[in-house]
C-alpha cells in the first residue's frame, strides 16, 4: 500500500487534463491501484461538472 496520495488539487487538475504528461501518468498509475483516491477523484470530477 502506498503512503503518498495525490492531493485534491492534483486530482482536479488531472481530471481537467491540465497536468504535464509525466505527472498525469503518475496520477493515473496511482488511481489504477488506489481505490480510495479513485473514489475521491470520481467525487471531485462529479462536483466539477455541477
């Protein structure tokens, strides 16, 4: 289990497509493995669409 998780701003920027390619890849790989962060990212994405 990882000890470092992306902050909410990074997850929002990832969702918006505003991260550099290397940073976006790191977030993507983390989200593939971390259910908690994937859930947070989905929630933040839903709020951004409001």
